[in-house]
C-alpha cells in the first residue's frame, strides 16, 4: 500500500508540474468516495511537491461542513456528509479566490470534535500549486457543477465498494461506535454517499483515475 501510494504521489506531482506553462494558480483536485484514500493522497502530495522544491497548499472540502445545529434544524444531521450538508456557496467562493491567485484563509474539519475550525490555514499568494480534496469535487449536479471549470488537474480515487465498506465500518468502530451503530450509519448514510460519488461523475473527463 505504501509503495502504491508513493507511485500515486509521483504520478500526480509530475503531471501537475508538467502544467507549469499554464498561467496563474494550478488547482489539483483530488476526489473519491468516503474512505477511498483521497485525503491520505492529498496530504502526501505536499511532501511530494516539496521533493521538487515546490510549495503546495492544501484545502480539504470537509472544512465546509454546515454546523451540526443548522443540520439538525434542517433535519439533515443524520445525513451529514451528503452533498446537501456542505456550504457549497462558501466552498465555491473560496475556490474562485484560490483560482484567482489570492491569499485565502481556509477552514479545517476537526473529526475528533465533529466541528469546523475557522481560519485553520492560510494559502498564500506565493503558493502556486494548491491541492483541493473532497468527495464531490466532480459531481454532475447543478450546485456543484461550477467547480468543474476551475480545476487544472483532476484526480479520482476509485477503490471497490467492498473495500470502502470495510474501511468505513472499521472507521466508526475505532471512533467508539458499536458494531450495530456503525452498520446503521454505513447503510443509511455512508454507502448512499459513496454510490453517488461513484455514479454521478463522468470518468472520461478526469485526468487521472486510480483504481
């Protein structure tokens, strides 16, 4: 797995650096279903770019989770992680500012506390390469479609649904859930989200697909 991850990092970094002749900031979008390994790949890309003497910013889409109180008011708390539980307008606005080459403050999601931490990181104007990672970056949906034209390089991580299921079940048990509660969350929320990511994109439009 480690060796495979290293090859994936090298592939993405070398492809991204090959876009150096493009004007402006280069946004590398990493997407995939929950527990696909996209976040791990995105975090390792920072080290991959550093090996080539190039800085790289990181923007996780999870920083744009809507607040739990708002989700509860809308009856969506049990669907947290679905497309409609994100601040898509705020996320799209942030990506536009990033694309324009501006310095941008970005939020991160604290999984342990289950909340968003505002202004958790700064993407400086000097960081030409920025990795953006999240489930729905390539979603063929009216609310998310404006993002598609902003990516310089698109990468999709596509493991089998069986592997995703195993990883998600293990994740929730490790977070203290009973096996029964983990299975309920898996069937009612996580797997529907994963299936939507896998079916509502056009892989022909993706630059790199890791299966």
